[in-house]
């Protein structure tokens, strides 16, 4: 969902593509959380989510590892939890796939609009 509590069209399209490709429900659910985390990070850091730069992606990777995760416990004094580098890598892999899918969606839209002609 976006800041207006509307469904995020590009994220929904990406997730529908996973479903259409026969990916498991749990994969779609996991990827949905990772994409939501990415979009929230971009909103919080005022980044252009469709076209992040390499330094911006590297900063997010560091943030994923260095920033404590929300506690699952309601008890005061619960231990602070951090993501492992492996988990951060998995999240960034999903982000990379999502960003690549946006690029291919734009090419398809341009081809449709131009009557099948693409530059190149």
C-alpha cells in the first residue's frame, strides 16, 4: 500500500507475475514483505524508488544490517534483534528483481505505445 493506503500498482503487478509464473504462495508472501520494506525505506529516506542509484542501494543494505528490527515481544527489555547479512542479501536480491521488473514493464509499455517499435 502507498502513503494514501492505496494498493501499490507496480508492486501488485510484480507479485501477480510471481503468481502467474507458478511461484509458491509463501514465496509471494515473503517477497511482498521485502518489497514493502523497500518502498517504506525509500519513502522514509525520500528516495526515488523506481530508479535507485547503486550508492542508495548500498546504503539500504547497510541499514538492513545495522538498524535494529522491531521487537516481536511486548515485554519491556526484550533483546534487540538485527538482520544477518544473509537476510539483508536476500532482501536486496528481491529488490533487484523488483527493480528489473519495472524496467521490463516500461519497455513493454513503450513498445505498446509506439506500435511495437522500440529504439535500438
